[in-house]
C-alpha cells in the first residue's frame, strides 16, 4: 500500500465520520431541505465523470465510469425531485 493511497483512504474515512456526525445533528424539519440541496450539488460529480471520461481507455474503466455517471445522475435528479416536493408544500 503506497503512502498516497493510505492518505486517500484516511481522508475518505475521516470525511465519512465527520459527515455522519454532522448529518445526525440536523433536526428532522431541516433534513429534507439539506439533503435536497446536497443532492443537487452532486452535479459537480457529473462534471468530474465527464473529465475522467477523457482519460479512460480500459473496459473496467468504462464500466466504473458508467456506474459513477448513473449514480451521480440519479442523485442529481433525486435532489431536484425532493426539492420540488418540498416546494409543493408551500403552493396553494
């Protein structure tokens, strides 16, 4: 295991722990707006997928790229669906 990989894994694990701790402290009334905004921000992941797509040249890479693109797109669409539902509550 290289030092760079170990550092990447460490950052990932710490970000998961911090993210879980922060989200667990959010009251239920604010959870939906927070998650809808966070899911919409995942559009950045779609941009990342497009950037990575330019350098992929293996079958496994294409497979992982497809999975990443599908998850990112589903997350973005889900964020907008949740936001739309939330805004429906305020319409007459």
